[in-house]
């Protein structure tokens, strides 16, 4: 009997981000240290920037909000975020598009 493959099953994508709140608009850019810089149009007050971050990433990667989870950095600028339900190719395409738009 042949094993069934399920191409829609993917491993979660982990992003290491440097969040910069109080920006004019939400934007994801490559950083010089290998992390991604995310500019957020929200203040870092009472979790507002974190909420905007998760909603922005969900919209950017085309996944539901419940698929984006803040793993660490709840009160710090350096964040670790998990994005589920995304193929490796789709995730790489979004990051490439963000990186190409930076230059």
C-alpha cells in the first residue's frame, strides 16, 4: 500500500523580527543582521503594536489571524512569530517580494 502524501500540510514558518512602532505605515523590510524589520503604524502601548503586527502579517501572508502567533517578545522590540498554514514556497515568495520592494 502506498503512503498518502498531503501537500497542503506544511511546517510552520518562524520569523525573527525587529519591531519599530509609531511608523507611518505597516511595512516588512529585510534587516542588515538577518532579521526582518517590521514597521508598525501603532504605538507600543498596551499591546496595540503586537495586535497590529499579527493582523498585518496575517494579511501580508494571506492566512487567517489565528494562524499567526507571537511566540516571544511580547514586551520587547525583538519578536519571534510563527505563521502556520503556509507552504514554504508561498512564504518565500512573500519574503522575496518584501525584500525586492526595499531597494
